[in-house]
């Protein structure tokens, strides 16, 4: 039975749709209204506040904390400076991805790991010979994601953080309505945004302060449905959707390496040994078999398919997560689109797809399956470099 997050008392009052889902054992809002459109436009034009507390959180502390995380992660964490965070993934001994997430360096010997999958047991199994302690802080810390072009202005209204000088993927300790919080310039929307980390006992105070401070900026509470559309526009992959944790795969073909899911840039390969290093070095020599790419549908062709049967183009109301076959020009299947959405701000029909590496070059025209009046058809889709949506304000 799901339980409420630290902010559930507020989010449940605001959720007039009663559209909730179970995320890692917590009640989370899908959309506050019966449609997520208002929330989507808030994220892209003003600001939205998202409860992302169900993220799994681990405090890794001790004199060997940096060396330990460098051993289990694909990135060399010893080079991560205090006050910075890094997006990365971690693998099994065969170089297959277990999960992706973010590592925050709070002090010389204190790190926080945020992830989608429960990883406490796996992390603990790797601690032999390292002087570290690991605390599962998931139930102790609430997290609010404040995203959108007005997010900085709102936080400046309610906190004492120097946000003008907080760089992308930076973090700072701050006071927000006299409550101690951690603010990181991170998020899952591909826009300017921040995440506010707070002790659960003070969660409602922080939520109320942010909502009050954002009233003049048209801040809206936002659910997971709107965030799912924005993460596709940003080209962000999701565990269990665009790839699968090797822990949950019963067949080898379902497993993926960092290079196959577009996370090769997070791998620091030539350094002290880390889990999966040998397998990843071998893969670099021969090249990955698969690649994760963006696809943009040929809209005129898509429209014609429906016109042929006298229907207007049919699109899902939000993001979709049902795999769809992708073919080459000869009709042979070369991969599958794993998630997608109509982008209202870009006016394009977008998808994220896993395809054979030979078809991953931007500009390549593939065919994606479309069902029109119960009949399976195909429409051209162009391989496109992600992110689809990448405003300068995200990093500025």
C-alpha cells in the first residue's frame, strides 16, 4: 500500500483530478487537473513545482567515500569538487547498466547518491576494504523540483542562496523561510531548474514558502505526466522505459551498456579500476552494437495516413511508453522507439529509440510503425540529435 510523501498533505489537497500513481511505494500525483496541459505550459513558460521525494537517496560518508564511489561508478568521483554534482551510471562486472543517477559532493567526506532504483544492498556489498558508511536517507529527506524559466526568480524571493552565481550542476546550502535546505541546480525537464532537499520534518514549511513566493510568477504544482513530456523533449532516458536495469533482465539482449544508452560521455575509462571497466574497454575497441537516438516524425506523411481513412491525426494525450518497432528503408526492423510525445512547444512528434549503431547517424531516415484504424502502417522518422529542446537559460 503506497504511503504519502513528506509533501502529501499539500499535494493531495491540490490534486483535484485524484490521478495518483505508485512511485517506489509513495503516492505521487500524475496530474493535478484532468489534463496535464496547464502544468506542461507552466514548466515551459513560468515555473512548476514537482514532488520527487520518492527518489532513492543514500548518504555515503567516510575518508574513503570518494575512492569507494569511484570504484562503483563509471565516473571518477575523486575529481568531483565540493559543491558540485555529477550525472552518471553504474554497471555490473560485465559493463551492463544497473541504474543511472546523480552524485552530490556535500563535503570532502560526505556524498549523496540519488537514484531511481533501490541500490542500498548493492552498494553495501561493495564496501569491503573501504572506510565508508552508507545511510539510506530516502525516508528522511524530501525533494521538490522547481523547474521553468521563472524558477530562479522564485527561489531568490524565498531563500538566501546566491543563485546568480550557482552554476549548472552546482549545489549550495541555504536558508529557505528560516529552514536549512540544500539547493542543487538540477532537474529532469531540460530547462532552467533547481531541486530543494529538506528534512521531512520541515517539508511543509518549505512547500508553503515556495508556493507563496511563486504566486506572482504563476507557479503551478506539477505532476509526473507533464514532467514526462518535458524529459522526452530534453532527450532524457528513463530506467525501466528506455533501458532496463541489468538486475531485472532475464535475457542478455535486454541489457545495455552506457555507450548503448547514450551515457558513454559519463564514463571515465582510463583510471583506477572500477566495476565493469574491462568490459567497457573491450566494447570501445569493437564499438557498441546499439545506440539511443532521437526521432522526429515526418508530420505531413503522418497526417496523410489518417487522411486516407477520413480521420484527423491521432496522438496520445501525453507521453507514451509502449515500445514501437523501427525499420530501415528496406523494411527490416533495426530497433524500437521506447518513449515519445507530441511537443507542443516544438510542434513536433518526438520519440526516443534504440537502434542498431549503423542507423544512428543524425539525418538518417527510418520508418516507425503507426496504427491507423486498426492497421499497422509506417511513417518516416528522422534520426535527430538530442536534446530536442535545449534553451540557453538551462546552463546560463
